[in-house]
């Protein structure tokens, strides 16, 4: 019933908006249709020997409404994400909760706090559901590769003047309109609370961040200070009434939060007109979402050299700390970014599938070849290993090397509105990757493959 009402509301809203375009040309109506076919044979984690590869087609469909008036802008994005065939074609039913479906991806208004006589270039307040995209999207990004993407409900104060920018963001989440109390259950119904990173399995209770940036003639530099707070909980263990040899773990949320702090900086610059340099460093402290004391960091640096007009190549290295001791963790969490962009397109690290608590070192080489203006071909090679030593309970050390990944991707822009992207990626794992201390895959096949083909159409429904 709710989805039917939302569909009717969408149709009425679209009709009203179309009528309004005859009065005011500041209205925009755009869309996005993005079907993607994938063949997964060990994507995300190693498959067991003899496992049958998965093949499916997912689709994102968006309808974007925008409007600009005197000293304000408003925007809303309706989004439907589902796999072809998950709803029976002859039955009008609501898809299961574990699958994605129709939702409101963005809905915000941005108000200018200054009039046209001000000497300051920009001071606005943006309130509502919105995407956060900063720097190289390592820590704050819209995760656009994921069909459902990522968004935040928050208020964002934005300042810009003479190359300087400052953004102050504040978010406060609650499950519903309570009569009393502020306990927040941010867990996913399909993911364990303490699993994963990037808020996988749990959503912060509140978040505050300050972003400062400065553009200069050869690039830009920025600083980020972020605090995210997670609702406290207590854990109880009891015997399973069905199988007394097993234990049932129950988490009960209580008043109060655990606060985690992330501080660091980012710099991107061009040297000698041919070398693009990017470096970043971040440190985390406080307590994580499981209440453990955090002492973690991330270091990253890469360079891309323009060999000619069509080809660029360059090396890079990412290092994240790892390790857990009683009550403490050195695991760095890349927060709310886009890990698909950094640690291999097969998403083995810092995505949905865990890889232990030993940190990650990624040494890579990237190549970008653009034979035509509309065609880009990329080839990346990654060598992954844990950032700290792996030692079994019997004291025996295990090889830290996890595997090698090769990613070949192409992107062809047919027109401004139509693009085709596809790729083939392969992963050569080691026994360490399948070890219980890392992926924990029994009888693992150490060679994995993944391929995809995606078409993106971005129509402008009001274009003449």
C-alpha cells in the first residue's frame, strides 16, 4: 500500500512539475537508467571449489527533480533498484525487505544566507537527504558504483570565498518519533552489527564533521575532522534451546554513545605539467561501534605520469593499520567512502566481505589509455598483503601476501547522455587469503573472476 501511494505521488508530482515548466524555466527533470549484467565467480571473496558462477542483471532507475528560485535550490531523487526477475511478472506484490526497491535517494533544500550585495562568494545551508562527495571519495563519497549508492540525512553549512571552502555537517538519526529516550537501533536486518566497515551492518547515531579546503594554481589541499557516534549496547550470551552446544548472542541497545574521531589531510597536485600526485594521511581514535579503543591510521600516495597525449601510467601504495587486542583495535575504518575505487574492482577489501583484522597493504600500478576522446581503457594491477604479521595460535607465522588482482575496464561515451562500461577482473589468491584468520573459506578455489557490462542513460526530459 505504501509503495502504491508513493507511485501515485510520484506521478502527480511529475505532472505538476511539468506544468510548472511553462511558467518558470528554472525547473529541471532528469533521469538515469543503469542496467548492469554481472558474472561473479569469486567476486568479493573466494569461492569454494566446484561452486557455480552467479549471473544476474541489476538495474537502477532514477527520476530527478530540481528547482531553483531566489536564494534557494531544491532537489529530489526517486530511485528504484532491483534485480531483473526478483518480482514475478504476473503478481502485484512488494519485494522482500532483503532486496532493494523504490526509495527516496535524495531530498534537500539549499538556502543562501547572503544577499547579492555580500562580498563573500557563498554561504548556504543545505538541509535534508543528500550525498556527500569530498576529495577522492576515499572517506566521504556517494558510493555510486553500488546501485543503491549512499546518502545521509543531515544539515550542511557551506562557505566559499577566494579559493577557500569550509563545510560543517551535522547528522542525528532516530528510528521513529519516540515519546521519550534516544536509543537508536542502526543495525541492518541482514548483517551482524559488528561486521564490516563503512557502516556496513550499522548506521551511526550521529555525525559531525568539518571540512576545510584550499585551491591553488597546481592543485588543492584539504583537512577533515570527523566524529561519528554509535549507540552503546550490552551483550548477553545464552545456550541455544534447540542445540545446547551452541550459544545465542543478544545485543541490547542502551543510552549513550561510543564516539570515534578521524583526523587527516589530502593533497592533489600537478608537477612538471605531466605528473599528477595524490597523497593522504588519516588517524582514528576514540571508540569504534563495538566499544573498542581505537588507535588506527591510513597512509596513501600515488602518481600518474603522462607518457603522451593518450597514455598515462603510475605507481601507488595504500597502507591501513590493523590488529586487535583485548579492548583495543588498530583497524582503520574508511568510513563512508567509495572503496570500489581504490582496493581493486573485485571488492575483496573494505566492502561487504570481511578479511580479518590485520590491516592491508596495497601496492599497485595503474595505466590509463585514451585512444579516442570518447573511449577510455584502464588496466590496474594490485599486490595485496596484510600490514602486520599473521601468527597462528601455535606461534607459527603465516605468509602475509594475500594475492594479486588485475582489472581491465573500458568506458565508451556514445553521446552526452549514453555511455557503455564493461570490464574483466581476475584475482590470484594465496592460501593465506583463504585462511581462517582472513577470509576463512574452506576448500577455496584460489583463482577468481568477475566480469560486467553496464549501460547508463541520463535523459533530460525537458531538453529541446
